[in-house]
C-alpha cells in the first residue's frame, strides 16, 4: 500500500499516523528512539505491507497486469490503489480528504523532532502541492509513476502501465475494496491489542 492508505489504516491517533507514514522512510530494527506509539505505527505499516503481499485480492490484481510488468507491477499497483482510495475517500473516512490531509500535516509538525530529514522534505512538499489530494487525478498518477520509475536503480518508463491500470479499473477496484476492507479490520485489531507503554 502507498502513503494515503497507510495514513488511513493507522487510525485516528497522530503518533500512530506518523509511524504509518514513516514506515516508508525508517528501515531496519526499531530501537526505541521514538515514542512507542510512533514505533507501533511503523510496525503496523510493516504488518500491512506483509499482509498485502499475501492477500488473495492483491495477488489477483497483480495477475490482471501484463506479465511483462511483473517486476514493477507491485509498485504501480500500490500507487494506483491510492488513486482509487482518493477517488472514493468518503466511503472510508468521515472527514473530507482535504480536511484529513491538513489534519495529518498539522499534527506531524508537533512531532518534528522524531522525523528524519528526508521524510520532513517529503511531507513539506506533499503539503505544499497537496500531493495526496491530487491522487484523485489520473494525470497525477501518471506523473507519479514516471517519477518513481526514474528513481529505480535501472530507470523504467513506469508511466506506460497507466493505460492498462485505467482500462482494468473496474476489476482492480473490486480487488482493492476487498483488500482494504480486510486490512482495515487487521489494522484495528493490531491497534487494539497493542500493549506498549509510550515514552515522553
């Protein structure tokens, strides 16, 4: 799953949400360098990624894409799923997408000392250009795929998969809805059963 989905699945707590986002920026073992709830959010992020990879709906979505994209299909699908989430946001959250994003960035500023520099730079730009809100536009998804493809060790014109994602929208949306429904339940259980004590 990509940025927007991880923020949604992290629940209402600002520290869990920050951890949900930092999961894309913090690698390796967690050593208690951040408050326990932020690290729990990172752990949840990793759990969601593992569950996604093994979920039947996700595997079925991957199978719908041309095998020529096999190596990069997961990257493209994660970004496309954020597009589907942004387009149907009100189904999944009571706040508007604009309000939700503004709340996240505002809350994260209060925890800036726990955010690594490269994550801070991403957040500042995402807030400035309203990146997550713009995921509703297919044009933006194409640009995002292009940028991600250029950053790969061996650059790939990843934006060329966009017509395939668009033409398969109905089936992929069906897979996405099944996947996110299950991940929502798993994330809720994870948060409810988490028993770590927070640090100041």
